[in-house]
C-alpha cells in the first residue's frame, strides 16, 4: 500500500502565531522521535501572509497515520494548536503514487 499524506491549511490568530509555531514545532519533533512511520512532517509559513501556514505530512502507510492520530502527544498538542487557529482548518488527504 502507498503512503498516506495530508496537507492542512491553518490561519493563526494574529496574537497566537508564536504559540502555533511552538506547538507545531513540538509536534514535529515528537513525531520524528517517536513515530517511525512518519516520513515527512513540515510546517510552512507564507512569505506573503505571516499568519498563514501549511502543514504537510506523509506517513508510510495507513497504520502509521492511525498511530499518529492516536498517540498521546497528538491528543495533548492538537487542542492547543486549534486554540491558536482563526476560523476553520482545511485539510486534504493524498496517496503517494
């Protein structure tokens, strides 16, 4: 089976941009340290709009994605991240080909 990826777009509340970056950075670090099925986990900040971010993640397979979604630090950090987000996060899922 091919890898599973997502691209999520988040807009930080202007006064929470630093917090969003810090929480996402912690999530990225822990994902690489504790999840062998994580191939890519990156946070990108727009050069034109400093409150606009893209998260790009790729997992070896569905099982690795499921692990990511249920691991303890994900459950701790995602609510904190979402508190920093203005409006709705958009997310799209992809398969490696």
